[in-house]
């Protein structure tokens, strides 16, 4: 069964960091184009970052310079390292196997003092 499962969300103060994980099952994360997105309450889902199978990375303006996408092929896991977090980063974060309907269930990130 093809699935993704995110974890690592939580509450953090502004300026803090979190690392989100996305474990793939039923396929190899390293063979796919993988993406991170988020959705704040009442907002549309927003693309944040892409990691291509060859290792190239792409970021949205809101993620660039603060977020880093990477993967561990042995663990079949995608990561999103988030630094210098801001209150406006509060959202549910999702990973996706690009071009498919395979999404994780999401993990909540709350940035608040």
C-alpha cells in the first residue's frame, strides 16, 4: 500500500526550529519528486518545497532561506527543516508524492509566544 505519514509538528516560539518527517511506504521516496505543502486555517494549500529524485531542490519565496528539504534514502524518509519560524508559519504541513494523489495526513505546526 502506497502511503505517506508525517510527524514532527508541535508548538514552538517565534524564532524556533522544527524538523518534520515524512515516511514513505510502498514506494521509494528517492525515486520520486517529493513536495512539502502547508495549509493555514481558512487558507488555500500552499506549496513550500520540492526535492527531485536527482537531488535538486526548489523553494517558495516563503520557505526560501528558512526551510530546507532533504531525505534519508535508507529510512525512506523526507524531511523539512524549518528554522526562524514565524507566527504566520502556523499551519498543517503535508508531504506529497508529486503528480500522484498520495498525500500524508498532515502534522500541525503552531508558532506562538
